[in-house]
C-alpha cells in the first residue's frame, strides 16, 4: 500500500491517512511517499512499517547508525540535527495549544554542542554472550557493536564486553567527565571478569555485581561547572553533561540573592548546590538514600553549609514541610507531580517555580493545574536527549498578582 506522509506525530512517526483512518508510519518523514506494511490494525488507527521509500524527503539523512530502525532507541536519526530541534519546538507549541496554555513568547531551544556520543549512562542486555538492546516493545535482542548516542568511553566497554565473561545479564555502564567507568551488573552467574585485561582497555573505577562492590568503588565523581559531585551507582545524574552544564547556568540565573529555596526531587543535590551560592537557605528532598548521602557529602565537598537534606517521598513529605521558602525547584521523574504536591504548591504559593521536566505531557498537565495561580515567564527546551523524541523543558513560573 502506498501512502503520503503529512507530518510527524509526538513520537517522531510519520502520519498518513488511509480511508480516513490515521496510520502511524515509523521512520517516515513529511512529504515522503512510502510503501507500507500494516503491523497493527485497530478501530481508530493503524501502525505500519516502511517497505520502500518511493519519494524521498530532501530532509532525510542516511546511515548514521546501522541499528537505526531496528533497535528503537533513537527516533530521529534520519533527520538533520537542526530539523530534530524544529520537530521538538513544533511538538511543544502544539502541546501548549492543545492544552490551551497561555505562552505568547517564542520558545527558546538550547542546542547541544555534542548531539551524538553524549549519553553517560546506558543499560544493555547480555544474552547467550551477545550484547545489545531489546527491540522496542519486545524481548528480542538486537546485538550491537556500538551506540551512536553513547559516549565513546562507553562504546569502548561494549567493544571489550567479552572480557566480562557473562552469558546472560543486565549491564549498566556509567561514565563520568573523565571517561572513568562504573559497571553495574545483575545476573544469576558468578563473577568471572578478566579484570587486568579490562583495566588495560578502559578507566575502570568500580564494578557493582548483584548489588555488591566487587572491584573499586560503588560511586564515581562527576565534575561540572567547577563543581564536583559524588554519584553512587544507584543515584541519578543528568545523562547529557553538555546540556546539564547549560541547565545549571539557567538555574543560577533564576535564583535571587538571599532567597529561600525548596529543591524537590534533588538527586545528588546538584540543582540545590548550584542555587546555594546565591540563596540564603536550600532544602533538598530526595527518595533514594544513597543520593541523599551523596548530597550531604557534595554540599561539604563544594563548601556549602546552607543546605538541609531530607530523605523521603516528596508526596508524603510535602505535608510535613514547615520551612519557609520563596523559590521552588522541581525536577520530577517522567510521571510529573502528584495531587499532594500540586496541592502543597497551591497552598504555599512560592513566588517563583523553576520546573525542570523530562516529559512534555505530564508537564502540560501540571502547568494546567497551576495556571490559575502562576504565569509562565520563560519556557526553554533543553536538548538533553538529542535525536530521540524525548524533550527536556525548563519553565519559569511567577506567581500572578494577588
Ligand atoms: C529527574 S531526577 C532529578 C535529579 C536532580 N534534580 C538532578 O538534576 O540531578 C529525579 C529524581 O527524583 C527522585 N525521585 C523519584 N521519585 C521521588 C519521590 N517520590 N520523592 C522524592 N524523590 C523522588 C529520583 O530518585 C531522582 O533522583
């Protein structure tokens, strides 16, 4: 069947219509004519794969990665980098419009200086000694030799992964500013790693094997914007250092001198530590114990004595927070804010909210709930997840005049 691709949807899939029914075509680009094979046929939509591109878009980019289209990790590698940014801007503009959220100004997009080989953490499967990713929505292993989104220090680990002597395992590889490597392995097997040979190939700082540290440390240090952060194997750190650096700068620009800051979902304390150089006091809340311990350590490492760390679930803790604050930093996981947290914000009404979001849909939902009390002063897309459909946003909300 031959179809004409009209535009891209939020997931970077081409949209076409057949007999008035919408068809989502993976990896097709606007204005292309493609021959398709339907793989899912529902009442209101179908999903299809390309059999052949008959009329190729002049925007199409070829051969960036041999696994594109197969492993499903990237969604936009068939576009030029600047066109992926236009896709993200359009996606956000359309979501704002669909949700009837007022924002008249232009939406800035902060480009990455390193749009490929940027990821400092990837999780892989090892099955029957082969290493790779599961194909999207399946348990089918796609063996890989490298990943174009991952830092080259991570690709070096993939190349030498045979030295791990693992038959079946989950492997997470993390790499820091200095290309040092932390390996996190979960498996039913016993460790049989050729350590000396591995250490000749990569800057190995630690191996956590089934939650036990069997070599080096279970953490490393990350350096960013003249700050140093201890990061445990199970603590979050932004996956794109180049964009994280720009995010830190924007956070600092938006902190008033002598303000009191509440930093919810604080990870190893990064954004709170950035804010603490201007703020009088910072309160940071995080659910992962090691991340909170890292935060306490990082505050003293960076010579800060105005931060208090609170361990626990934001949703439960907000009702117990009695500290005064005028600025709220929120950087939640993809699910965004729950009802308790929204109610807490609307009750406390801090004068400024800095909302860092990695999921545009939950961000829109939360902005809608805050719109009676807050106006959006600045909306930026930070291209944290280059060449994927994921969009990181930073919104500055100011309280409306009462
Ligand atoms: C997107 S990360 C942001 C971390 C930090 N702001 C940063 O920039 O590095 C979200 C963080 O929220 C934490 N988290 C997830 N659910 C939580 C909850 N219910 N309460 C507190 N923290 C939570 C995660 O462990 C993670 O560290």
